[in-house]
C-alpha cells in the first residue's frame, strides 16, 4: 500500500509540474471582457503563434466586420466588389399551384435589397400587394404579401437575363400551398400600377 501511495504521489507531482511549466507555453484564450479590437491586435502581434505560421493567414483581416460592398472583411486579399444582378423593373409572374395566379410587380433595388408593389390577379379578383426580398448571387428570395391579408407568397427564384423562375409557397393561417413561379421582365424601369377602384 505504501509503494502505491508513493507512486501515485510522484505521478501527481509530475503532472502538476508539467502543467506549471507549460502554463506559459501557450497563451490563454482571450477573456470574455476583451473587445474584438484587442483580440485583433494580439493576433497581429503574433501572440497566438509563430510569425510565419500559415494558419494565421487571417492576421491582417478583421474577423469581426464584413463590408457590405464586397461581402468580405475589409483587409481580405481581394477587393473585388460584389456585383448584384439587376432586377429592378416591371415584372409579370405566373404562379401555378392549387390555382393559377398572375402577379405584376414593380421592383426597386438597392444593392442586394429588393422592394416593390403590384397587383395579384386570382380567380378574377385583383389585390394590391407589396414585395420585399434579398438577392444572393443569381438567386432572389422574394416575399409578396397581399395588402390587408395574412397571406404570404414566399418566392425562391433563379435570375436569368429577362426572366426569373423557381418555386413558391403560399402560406396563410391554416394553409400551406407550394407551386411553380415563372416571371418575365416587361420593362427595365418600373411603371405605375393602375389604381384600383
């Protein structure tokens, strides 16, 4: 019993000594009260590794900020701005699901943000609609809502020159109906939608 006790004590002392000697070998992870700029400064100074360590290639890049123009951190290697596909204009859509609906939209665009208004024709009835969405690459997520209605058309479309095609899901309280959406560009500049009587 005495031999085992001595052996375990020596093993414990060896482990504690190794931990104490290695405590300064790797810096502690930044505390939660450190700001992003303090962490960035420490990374740039090389506190977290060898100066030529390829795993620290992000050293001159802010990890906490994304530039809206480029979609990248400000110090990223490439400064090529992201070009958003232009979809501003007057569009005509056919929505084929449980019933076929026709949608005319005037869309406006500010970089990746899209908004607009228009008319939805369904079963001979016209309803004013508003639209909003986001462009990502060659795709747009567009949300179209009839005014004074709880219904919502969620369109997921692929953009090609002069057309947008994809799918949609119509949701309302107790209703979920998927369908196919196809649209074509009528004019590049949005035009006024006739007032409803």
